[in-house]
C-alpha cells in the first residue's frame, strides 16, 4: 500500500529497485567488481594531489573530494532506480573533477580557489564553463601534448549528452528512461549499463588529467622501503597503479609513463625519494604500532581492533601471522595499562566527560 498516496515516486518503490539492482549485480559479479574497482581507482587518484604545509586545509583539495562524493551519490541513485538524477550526478562529478586540475594547474590552487570555494557572489567565482576549463588545462604541456596525440578532449565531448539530463532535453533525458517504463521507479538493465559506461568514462578522464598534471602517480616503485606506511609524498602504491592500469586504456597509461620519464618535476622528486635511506624493519614495525595505537586510542578501542586484526589473520602467511600476533600481544599490554580496551566514546562516558561543566 502506498504510504504517501499523493506521490508516485515513493521510497518503497526505490527499495524494490535497490533489491533488484543488488540481485542483478550479484548474478553479474564482473560488473560488481568493475564498479568496486572504479571506486578504488578514483580514491587512489586523490593521493596524487600534493598536500603541503602551505595548502593543507586551504580548499585546494575540495573539488576532488566533491567529485568523489558525487560519484558515490550517483552510484546510490542508480541503485535505487533514480536514473536521470544518477546521470546528473555523473555530469557534476566530471565537471568538478576537472576543476581539481583546473584550479591547481599552476600549483596555486590554495589561493585561487578561494572565491569559488566560499561561493562568493561574483561572476569570477562562478563555476567556469567547459571551454574555459579546457583552455586552462591545455596550458599544461603534458595535457596539451597528450591531447594532441590521444584526443582526450574528444573523449570528454562524447559525454556532452550528460548535460541534457541536467536540463531535461525532452523525453529521452527525463525521468521516463526505459522503453516500457511506467511512471515510477523500476530496475532497467539497459539504463544501468549505460550509466556504468558513462561512469567509467568519467573516471578515465578525471584520472588521466590528474596523472598528467602529477605524472609521478604513474611511477611504480616500492615506496615503503623509504617511508614505510606513513608516506608523505603524492605517490601511489604498486597495487593502486595495477588497478588504474585495468581502468585506463593501455595507450593512455603508456603515454603517461613516457611523460613521467622526462617530466622534470617528477624526476626530481623521484630522485629525492630514491636517495632517502632505507627504513629498517624495526622502524617500519614501530610505524605500524604507533598507527594502531592511535586508532585504538581515538576510535574503536582495543577489543574491537583486535577482532578486526584476527579476521585479517586468516588471509596471511604463517610468517606474517606470527608477526601480527606478537604485535597484538604487545599492544594488548599497552591497552590494559592505559585503559584503552573500550571505544573512546565509552571511556569518555565512564569518566563522566559529557557531564562536566566547561564554563
């Protein structure tokens, strides 16, 4: 029974579509894996954007974060059968993802992003049109040369139809998506696959632009030999690059690596990292212990942390298991001595922290 009789697009219908979408992906595991890998790929690309003392918390990273969230929202919308809105979010993700490179093209995004970031009521603070974005992007030689060779902008223009969903260009770009679609939410395989195709293309374009701006993101190197798990550099781990290779066309990644091999900034940073002394195993282990203690102290507490660690043990080699078990035993002693067994919120309640008067 419709609980909201004045509405055709009611929440219950979306729940039905979600269940149908879940069933579809569970019976098509390769599609489910593809969606998952696209999400991981996009998250990894965010690591290529430098975070320095000068730009930290400046807002230069906001366009990428917003783009990433739009992609996640688009996925939610498509799973619930709100297809038009899912395509609209893809359009926004593409546009704002490109702004991430646009504002940082001269490495001064922490300064020039301010008016736009603060939604200033001025023409200059408006989100720029795509032609202006591309004009600025092509001032970067890596992007310009790549586009001349592999037509990246043409791939972008292939997605120009997403604009039609934003402005509802007739029946085809309306809420009536689907050949025999009634006037409420239904699962539509054809539309779902069209969305996935567009989603992949958005990820390819934005990821490629970031890797051209920051080519060191394509360098395959065992960074943890130099910095352990606490990596301050805008680089990607080998497994992250492997994921990106699966998403980007072969010619794209090969060209990006060629560019990286001669890019002065990339080579300078790479040499700097290579010249760092190798970390000892003891130093790496201490990094892990310090990180785990921080997670325990400021979040879940030892008991929940240990449960998660023991789950991961099942996938480890015997040698790795012994190492982790020793680490758990050591951290348990620390947690008992420092009252870190329970989650932080529970510890604060026991200490009557929330009852204190801070006036």
